[in-house]
C-alpha cells in the first residue's frame, strides 16, 4: 500500500528534489561562500548576511518589494473576486470578456511588458497620449518618473495575474450550491447580506489559495520590471529578485546573491505560514 | 543587462533595450537547458588538423555584414583554421558569457566591450595575451595605443582590439534651419550650445511638455554621453591612475551643475532616456543633437535625416571625447593550439586588407590609421578616425574591475536622482563618491 503510494509520488518527488529542494540547499550553501561560477567557492561563514543587513541597496529593494506586495496582492485578490462575481452572471459576450481578462495570464510577462513599455512611451505611447488628453502629462514618461515607475509596474503585475485568480474564483462560485443562495433569499437577505454571509464564507478556500499565491507572486516580481524599467529610475523599482539578478549575474557575486535569495525565501515562508494560520481559523464548511 | 554595463553600443550594439530584454529573458529561460547552438564548437580539430574557432560577438547591426565579409575572406585564405561567427545581441552575450566561456561547448574567441573585460578577467575567465604583443611576428606596434591598452587589467593584456570607435556630435541640419540657426555652424562650446537651447527645445502652445529637444542625452543603458562633460571641466568619475573617485571634486561638480541645470530647468533634453530612446528621438527628428558613435550613421541616413557629424562642443577646460573599444579575448579554457589558431585570426583581422573592408562596410575607423586615405566608399571612417579626434579621445574607466558597476550602478542612478531634483548635485555626488571610492578600494 505505502509502496504503491510512493511509486505514484516518485515522479513528482524526483522533479521536486532535483529542481527545487536541491537548488535551494545548494543556494543555502553558496550563501555562506564567495562564489563566481568559475572558481571554487570560498567559505566565508555569515559574512554575506552581515554585509546584506548593512547594505542600503538591500533595504531599498526590500522596501520596494514590500510596497509592491502590499499594493498588488489585495488589489489583485479583490479585483479578481469582483470580476468573477460580475462574469458569473449571464450576459451577451460573457465568453469574450472572460477570455479577454484571462488572456494576459497566458502570454509571457516579458512580452506583455514590452507591449506596455510601448504603450507608456512618452513620445509614441498610446496610453501616454490618452493621459495627456485628460491633462495628466508626465514630461518624461511614467516609466522613468521616480514617482510613477513603481505604480506603473505594479499595475502591469495586477493586470497580468488578475485573470487567473478570477478563474479560480469563478470555479469556486460555481461550486456554491444554488439552494443555499435560495434559502438565504427566502429568509429575506438582500444581495449584500447574501454575498457577505453565504458567498464570501464559502469562497474562503479560494481566497486562501489566491491570497497565498498572489502574495508569493508579488514578492517575486521581476519580469516586467526587468523589461520596463531595469530597476530604475535610480533603483526606485528594484525589487529583491531584481537585486538578486544584479548582484549575481551582473556583479558576479553569486554567494551574496544566494544570501539575498535565502532571506527572501525565509520571508516568503513566514508570511505564507501566517496567511495559512489566519485563513485556517476562518475556514467555513456547511 | 544587463545590462547593464554600457549595454553595448550602436544599433545592434545598442539594440533597443526592450528587444534585448526579451531575448534576455528567453536566454535566461533557455540557458539552463541548452548551450549555444550545436555545442560541438570547442575548437574542433577535424580531419587534416583543421581547427574551427567559435567566435562570439554582438555585431547584430549594419556592422555585421562587414565583419562576416572579413571572416569569409579569412576562411578562404588558408586551410588550417576556420572561424565560425556566432552573433547575438550584447545583452544575451554577456548573460551567457560566464557559463559559456567556462564550459566546453562555449566560445573560443569572445568580442566584448573593454569596460566589461576587467570584471571577467579579475574572475579568471580569460587568459592573458601578453605573448601576442611581445612576439614581433604580430604587427601590433602601429595599432592605436588606446585600442591596445583598453584591454589591460592588473598589468596584463587580455585582449586584441576588434574595433575602436569615437563618439561624435550628430546634429540635424533641418531642425537648425527651422530654428533660424546656421546649419553649417553647430555649437563648438558649452556656452554656444546653452544659447541655442531656447531655440532648439520647442514646447507647443498650451503644453508643458516639449515636442522637440535641443539634445538627446541618455542617462541609463547607453553609450556614455555625460561622462565626457566631466572630463572637460577637468573632473571625471575616477582618477586616471584608477585609485581615487573624482565625483565630489569641485571640477566634476561644476560640470554636473551646468548640465543638470540645462537639462532639468531648461529642458535641453528629456530625462530618463536610455541609449535606444535617445537614438529614437534623433532618428524621428525630435532632437536636434545627439552624441553617438559611427554605427549610427546608416540608421539615420535610412530615416532620411539631414545630419552633420562633427566634434562635440568643448567644455571650459578641455575638449576630450569618448572612445570605446571592443576587444577580442580568449577564455582561460582555450588550449595552446586553439590560442595559436586564434592568433592567426587576430593577425588577419588587424591586417590592412581586412581593416579596409571592415571600415568601408561598417563606417568604423580602421585600426590601421594609415588606411584612412584609402577608404573611398564611405566618408565616416575618416571623420570618426581623424587624427585630432583619436588623439583627444579618452576611454572611460579602463582596467577597473568594477568600472562598469561604478558607471551603471552609481554614476547614472545618481545623475538621474539629480535630474529628478531628488537632492542637490553636491549632496548626491558627495554620497556617490564615497560609494565609488569603496568600490575602488575593494578592487585593490
């Protein structure tokens, strides 16, 4: 019995160990060394971590990452829920709208980010042109404006992922038995009360999953930032993953980059545990 | 990135950042599973002892065909060595370089920007080529000094020049005429330029955003435009002995004050331009002046811009201009046979015949200055390679392991901060200077 179970688990375990667990442990080891990919790693103990906590670039990236996550996660989750409720109704063209919202998720974020860079270009960009028409002129374009660059990449992050979470919510909505809604209606509950006391609690599973996934995704923000701003202007959009990339692949400090990765890993791990704990207590089953 | 790193140069060198990034991301995704091409390339010694050298380069622009012409001629010229060129955008090349040059399937020769070389050389990726310069069989004495010394790091020479390019001032004659300026009298000093700014930067009525700028000055991911301004007040980023940061020197601050004021307050140039953005602006007739290398001529001609090329305006205390050098380096893994084969190619590449073909086709000045007169089909090699131009040209941060980091991670971000008014020039660059000094001290 257990042997069969193990046999079934083996393929995914092998993949998981080879591509997730092993690199993670390896990175943990490298974070305690000086390593440049060519020469053998030199053991330096916790020097990388000490350097990291004294590094203003790290704290800047940390701050940007937190702002990004705090902004993007709730907006994505709430928007996904609202869209799901809206698109759960019957109306002409529903399939089209659903697809249109889901589409950005399928396309590579790198490609999408290129499209957005053109849209936001101060000289040829369509969105910049429209913003100009309504009087919102950014002289240098949103992406090189220190106040607007981060919100701009955050917006693309939301736009990219919201469709996927919407689909998850849609699946949840469709699994809510109709008789529960009907019973509530018979008891005289209005739309808001039904949403508040029936729909939302029954979606708590989806909400947990979506929140955890959205948070992790936003803590790992990289692609659109790399393409659209390269972390600029003056590091205003440099997230932790961007910093890892810069320290590793541009400055050839793979040990130091690994240390930042591990700090990020632990940070994500702790936040996920908190989220699980929070939602576990609020889970509802009827 | 990379850029990163003066993200290469030229169209194709300075490929639009976005396209580069896209390929970069693809490359990142793919490099885990595949090597470059068919991975049989490590100096194959085929039957008859013929060695095939894989040559990585970033000549994706109009300079590519000129290079390939030379390589084809080399391959035909003899039977022992063949060169196989692998051309990719610079961003991609730098991303793959570290793993590529350290592995068997990687390149045998790599062309790269001299600012990138010390970083990799200091990590042991390349081998010193001093024996090439010592052996009188190789004619290296008449190569430009700037080109051969660009690849020196820590007392050893790690490269043989592939090309040298000076950056000059391109100006749009049509826009000069429209502004009521003499199209044959481009500005020759900073003050002359400053006086032209109100005429050349044009803001439509009822808008606060200009639709035409006097100059397109890029402050990130670019061929360096601002640094030469620092030289021309007697300042700079790093002292010539590579030991001291000059960013907080009074001369440097004087230059920065002048240019930050001109760009930020008088809107001489947009803020936040990458090199590709600056090219686009000049290319579409929205900027009257740009500072750029010889690779840009083809694109601007194709775009129908009526432009002139001349020396950039001089500063109050100098008229140095920026030169950049691409150098050919050999990965440390290359064995002696591969190295000797590569030397054959170096000999050929730097020969008069090859340089004539190269200059004629690419617009770059030839590495043999005695060839200038023989180039008839292309006016630009003579302009960019004129003796006074080459003599006054300077390299930015040669031989510093963190040279590219200093420029891209300290200088440009600080400049952007100043241009965005996020502090005074003095505050920002005094702090930046400390960072630069720390980087320099780390290299020692």
